[in-house]
C-alpha cells in the first residue's frame, strides 16, 4: 500500500501544485508540494508499519492499523506545525493540499483494492 500510494502521489502532487500556483501563487505551490510530500511520507510509514506488524500476527496487524492510523494523523499534524514554525509560507495552501491529497490518495487506494477483489 505505502509505496504504490506514494507513487500515485507523483501524479496527484503536480496537479495540486499547479492548482495552487494558479490560485495562490508561488508560495501556495511550494506549500502544496510540501503538503503532498508529508502525505506521501505518511503512506510510506503506514506501509512499513503494517508490513512489520503482519509478520507477527493478525492481532498485531489489526492493532497496528487502528492505533497507527491515529498516531500517523498526529504525526501529520506535528510535521505540519514543525514546518510552519521553521518556514514562513502559505499555511492554508499546505493544509488544504494535505487534506485533499490524503483523501484523493486514500480513495484511489480503496478503489484499487476493491477492483483487485473483484478480479479485474
């Protein structure tokens, strides 16, 4: 899940950067790029954690999925706050890019999984 979704971020990212370039200028585009990178890193972390947990048992995998979801959302927030504290840029653009890219990539992954289950 993690690497495939991060690769899809290479398709979603430029679209978001272009939208924010047109609507918020260069600062918005840079902030959107940072936001997409944060989300891609989150999905990579998710894949790594779930991969390690699956090697132990199904119960550990389920616990890692549930607890890890909330921990990773907290990490997204902390990384966003840290980046905003270090650099001055368009925080609204970064926040919208994070939410938009997260939802688009998560939906895309769900559609891929459903289609695999249907045998397509």
